[in-house]
C-alpha cells in the first residue's frame, strides 16, 4: 500500500508496532507502547477478554488539556499475550465531555454492549455518560446528555464550574433492574459512593448516597461483588488504599469503617473466582499499568499478591 500522506503511513506504522509489541506482561503489567494505563474495565465475550482503559502520556497530568482524550482497547485470551487495538472512544469536542474521558465500564444487555464512562469538561466538571456497540470495537454515544447529572441531586456537591468528583461507574443487574454505583462528593465535602437505578440503562433514578465517608473528600473506582454466601462486598480506593465493606443488601451499606486490602491500589476488577481465591486485575498510582493478582479470602489478613507465573493462571482455567 502506498501513501500520499506521510501522516497516514506513520499512523499505520505505529499501529503495527503496537500490535506486535510484547513484554513479560505478568511481570511488568500491561500498558500500550508509549502510554500509561489508568482506570480500566475487563469484559469477557466468547473467551476473549476486552480491556478498555484510560490512556495517557507519561509525565503529563490527567487534568491538562490534550491528555486522556480517548480509551485504549486491547484483547487477550490468557493474560500472557495482548493484542493492542486502535483507540475506541474519544472526547466530543462539541459536547459536554469535551475535556477528557475517564473510567470506562462495559456490560452486555439486549444484544448490545453498553459502556458507561466519565466525561469531563475543560473546567473539570465530571458527569457519567453511556455509549453502545454491537462489535466491541466501534462505540456510539447513546445520548447527547450525561445520564448521571449530580448538579440535579440535593445531596451532591457539584458546581457547574470547577467541578467535583462524579466518576468510576460500576453497574450490576439485580432482580430485573440495574444498579449503578459511582464515586461522588456530598454537600459537606466528604466523599461517597453513590447509587442510581434503571430499567433500561438509559434513564436513571438518583438513589442518593450508598456509602459515605467522614474523613475523605475523594474516593476511587467503586466495585460491587456478590459473595458465595449471598452477602455483597463493596470495594473502593481512596488515599492510595484499596478497601472494602460488606452488606447483606447491595442497596444499603452499613455505616462502618472500611477494611483495607492493600495500600497502593487505586482500582481492581475481578477476572475469575474459585471459592475463596479470586484472580483480579489492578492498578495503582505508583505504576500506571494493569497488573494481575490473586486474593485468598481465607487468609488471616487478605491482600492482593501479584501473579507472575502462568502456573498461577492455570488454577483459574486460563
């Protein structure tokens, strides 16, 4: 193939280098060549794991214009070899999310895939929007408005300039209804995990604060898992620690102090579970890559230990 435009050739050459680039990903953690990786999600379809993530330029702040403008996309079957694809979702320079896009989360429903994401204006105002796809590679915004708009909620601190946290969506389906958890800030300035509910993934009802904090003004990357005994576990980060609380009801979380799982983790996704042993993926602000780890909940003090051997993956059928 010949190119009249050298920019086009450079772009295709860069994509080819990305796709062929391999490292010892278990040891060093995955990130696309030349970029860092932050908030991410993993979505498995037909034995292929799709990774969607914030991609940014090393050494550049996420708040600066021109950085964190798109989501990276990569796939794997075994977490040993990754194929890096072209970026799959970008800011809308004429929309409400014209500054940055953060923290994708993907579920499948009704023959489509749904991506919830944080859209950020250039003044750092954060909202949550949704896009859909039929092939997991091409995504279209489902609405020209955000679906979570905290400036409309009486409990929320969300000025229309200067911004406040409204990010890191995590969605579960429960009894024929969807529950969306996200991180936000209350009127008193304390951080929280908030919740909204929906029947169709497009129209969301504000359900207020799911779990509030009295000492943190920010928290990160909420994640909800149902345990084998029927209880629920809510994970979140904050002040560079990854913590959790348990509840008998995912719609009501007790006012108790969280338990710390690990100090230097900012976000975590569950890959597979085998009883008390969970295979997870995680990242932290000390290393902007996606690492694979294992949690043994039967341990006296559970924590996340990095997986560096393919033998450890075999336990989970990978």
